[in-house]
C-alpha cells in the first residue's frame, strides 16, 4: 500500500446487516422472579410457571431465574387459591425481573382471628 493513502473499509452489504441482526437476536435473555417484598405475608408457597413449565415453589426470600428466548412469554403465579397470569415480551439480551407477593387483603386478619384462616392474594409486578 502506498504511503499517504487511506485504508477505506469496504461498504456494508445487506447480507452483513442480516447476519449481525441474527447474531444480535441470539443473545440470551433472562427472567428472574423474586419474593422479598415487605408487603408479603411471608407464609405458604407460591407456585411459579413460565410458558407452561413449572419452575417450582417460591418461598419468601427465594428467587428463580431462567434463560429464555427473545419474544413473548407467559408467567403464572399461584398461591394454590388465587392465580395471577402476566404476559410479557423479552428483547435479546434483556434481563426481566418480576416481584411476586403473597399478600393479605382487608379481611385476612379479622378472618384469621375468628376462623384461623384467611384469604391471601397474589400480586405480580415487573420491576426494573
């Protein structure tokens, strides 16, 4: 190469763009479900399902994590009485976090005093 000439990069071809889009689309994404809220009743398990696959029982203080493919997904959480289903999308390389809460309602504590049992409600919220 003669001295003083610039080494010019070759122009990008459409095939190159498609290739790198496919590479970017293959980046693993992840979903994490935690149960650590102060609002939680801190008793009983929450059963967690992701895209129809049972991940297991989530006790207070626990967390589940799973790598997923980019695209639409369904998270379902149950305290065996109440189900909460959440639809969400994951982008390539994104780390999605949810907080699951097994919380008491307004009548939970009065019923607990009178009957020894009371209803608990499930809340699932996406956190940053």
